[in-house]
């Protein structure tokens, strides 16, 4: 299977996801018609768009492990999309995000629902409470989807075990990320940033999806270990690329969210390396924007120019290439055709423009 063959499965993933969400909406309506607007909001949010990277990597992992019929792991691919959905809903609350994939974030949408229906209380409180709960509901849907593939029971249990590991590590990464974002820049090390990227992003974006697909195909422990290591390296490189995109050098429409990493105060490799290299006046320009969403566009542009001038972007680019190449070297034991697919996936993830 070539990369184009893999990407051709995106419409099937979209269709399966739409079917699962539609059935969930109908099921909830039977519980109470009052709940329908909330589940319909989830449905709209999940189907709004997305590259389906993680879902496609489940199919890739299945193929790499010798699986033939990609319809078999398709329900697990859908599970990764519902997982991504509830993670984004919760993450947008933490980051105070207002838009996602060209529309309002869930908590913003639910706050608007509160206002339009003249409900009691504070609209933002209602919006966040409903969004958190809808995220929890999507998590239960994720588990059910992982139980759907028609494979031996022991493989389903193994996938659920991997799901538990993935969720745990992602949460630990989020905890560390929140802590570091509140820490003085000068005390945050490169090792700290890369640890956050591995736990919070790499595991659920690349390594666990590959491993889950391979588990469903009956992969050996050795192959699963290799896929985990390769996935972690490519996943960290993926996130470093995301940090470059999140600096503000692309449009909101391209990145898919309304917030800028500097406004959010995120301790990215770009930031800490720029801070280390910057002059006192350069650091002052960064400080005026960092963690300050009310900073003017002029100040944001000035801070971005400082970061660019330090060579921090080039440093991140070199780190991306280093991690990607290290991951490629670990593929030696994988058959040529499957390894070539993984290499193309690696380039796609780390060289993307959006």
C-alpha cells in the first residue's frame, strides 16, 4: 500500500464517523428529547473537518503488521476521531480558545445556546460545564468504538489496554504542559518541552495509533515496540512542526484555531531557544506578548520578528530533521514496502504546511 492508497481511506473514515455519531444522536433522543441539541452540537463539531491523521495511522499500523482488509480496523480509526474530539473540547477550555476548524469551540457554542434560550446563570459557566460533560460523553463513545472491530477478544483487550496507556500519558503531558506554561521561561529546559511533546502529542498522534492498528492485526511484541519508538520520534517532530505553524507564520484558517502560542504563553522549543539567544530588548518584546491575548498585533509581530531573528526556527527545523531521521533508522527490521509507507508518513507529518 502506498501513501496515496492510505489517504484514499479518508472518505470512508468520515462516513463511518458520521454514521456512529448519527446513531448516538438517535439513541440519546430516546433517553430525552431535551438532550438532542447537545449531541447534535457534538456531531457538528466532530464532522466539521480535520485531517484524520490519527485515524489513518491506525489503518497504516494494521497494514504494516500484515493486515489485509482495512475495513477491520475502521471502527478503531473512528474511535481515534472521537477521542480527538473530546480532547479538543477539553483543551479549548484550558486554552480559552474561541474557534476550532472554522467554527466556534464547544464551550463558546454552548454559551451562545445558553444566551439564546434565556437560561438562568452565567452563560460562560454553562458553556464550559456542558462542554466538559459532552467531552466525557464522547470518551464513552470512544471506548465503545474500540470494542467494535471483528477481531479475537484478546486483541480487543490489548487495544483497550493501549487506549488506557495512551489516555494516561496524554493527561500527564497536559499536566506538565500546564505547569511549564506557568513557570518562568528561563527555568524551562529543552528536555521539558520535548517530554511534553512526547507525552501530550506524540503518543496519541502517532505511536499509539500505529500500535493499535498493529495489535488488531496480531503484531508481535517486537514490532509493537519498534512502532512505539518510531512513533514517539515522529510524533515529537510532528509537534515541533505544529509549534512553528502555531507561531503565527500561517493564517488562522490554515492552522485551524484562533489562538496564537505566544498569546497562550506556551513554552515551546521555539520560545525557550529564542529566549536563550535574545538580547535584553528582544526578551522585553517577547514578554509584552507572552501570555497576553490582549497584546496588539504590532507587538505580536515584533515578538515574532525577534524569534525569527534569533535563529530559533532554524534550530527547531534541525531538531525535526534529527528526530525524523532517527525514527527512520529504527525501521530496519520492518519489510521494505511497509517501511517505505512509514517513511512517507514521516515526511508528511513533519514537512506539512498546515
